[in-house]
């Protein structure tokens, strides 16, 4: 199998790729979605909306092309499970790496939405998220994807605990440095015991979810990080999805009901520590603003609040 990629991410180049892979879409109006410019070739990929009907993902470097092709194969394999709320695949190619799916109308799940939600809204949201995760984590789903994909890389969060301990301190208050180091040591201990694998989405933050105006989950998108690891990994963003951990707690309860498997709160928070602090680290090093306009020190304060709410502060 040949894996190739585009020479750049311009509209003309994307149109040329469509002529090869999906010629019936090559005359579409192409709207490139904004992305953060980075020197790392892993992120030299982009997304385009075609006539507000389809979404095309592409790359102009090998590491990014590998991610596009990985997602294409994952979605093709998951197409055998109609209960999963994922976009329908229209076209895939490795030469050049290209994935085209149907456009799913709706909006992301935002921190602000969760913050102003009432209990019925929160319960509906938790139920839809839990149902998606319970369906995705079924053992037979991982088996089916392995048959299509072969061996897959285990997803990892944004940074190791060693990197966080060694490099985040310039952006923290002096009183936070020892605290963060202790959290990292605690996370290492919690995650030390291996768990059984399921297929995880791997990057299930609110902007990889599509919700309609009735607050029903229409689709989960962006499976570039998907692979085999423990169930707790797919919950790693939820504790930070709102100003309280209520959505995480409600989703965990529904997940246990639907799947018969309880959620290990300590393991989720260990992954949350690596996710939140790792995200703060790479953005600070790259000079990229944190998504909510906050600072790494404020994110550490928020993490401490969540650990307290979940009864893990003494850890």
C-alpha cells in the first residue's frame, strides 16, 4: 500500500486530490477550516467543508498523512456498527491520504453550556455520552477493528508525568510546583497496574462531539487518536468539561448502567492530570494560548478543585 500526501493545504491542491479520489465532489465549494500553525509535521493536516454537505481531511506531511489514513480505516471498520453515532464514510484513499465523510450539522459541547445546564439537560447529555462509550467499548468492536487494522498504537495523553514535572514549572506559581509533582507521582502509582483493553476514541473532548439543538448527540468525530487501551482513557476530558464534575459523575453512572462496568474515578483523574497539565505544557512551550484564555497556574487551581470535589485531594 502506497501512502502519499499533498504538497500543501491549499484549496487548489485539495481540489486536485478530490479529482483523483472522489471526482464527483471535485467541483464543490471548498471551505478550509482554521487550524493552529505548527512546525511539527505531525500536525501538517487540515479539514475542508465541501458544499456544507461533506468533510474532507487531508495532509501535507507523512506523519499527518498516517493519522488521516488511520482514521479512515477506523471509520470504515466501525461502519459495521450502525448504533455508533459516527459520520458516514463517503471516500477514503491512502494515495493521497484523504478521508471524506458526510457533514453532520450541529455544534460542540462547550464548557459554557455545561456550566449553565440544569439537571435534566445534564442527565440527557450524560446519557448520550455514556451510551456512545458503552457501545464503542464492547469487546467485539475492538476485535473487529483489529481484523481490519492489525496491530495499533496505544493512545497517549499530551505529555508524560516526567515532562510535566521537568518543564511546566516556569508557568506555575511557586506554591504549585511541589503540588504538581505530587500529583504526577500519584498518577504514576494509580496507572501502574495494567487494565484490559477496549477500543477508545482517544480524544473525546467537547469539540470532537456534534450535538443538535435538542441536545442529542448526532456524531462523534476525529478518530485519529483511536486505538486500544483502558476504558478510563476515554473519560479523561470529562472532569474538565464544565466548572464542576457533575457531568463526569452523571456520565460515569450511566456508563456503569449501560455497560455493566463501573468507571474507576481515580484512574480517570490520573489521565486527566496528564491531559490537562500536558495540554498546558505544550501550548505554553509553543506560545499558543490556552483554549479558555486562562493560564497554566489557573488550570492547576481548577485541577485541584476537581480532585477535591471527587474526594481525591488528599492524594
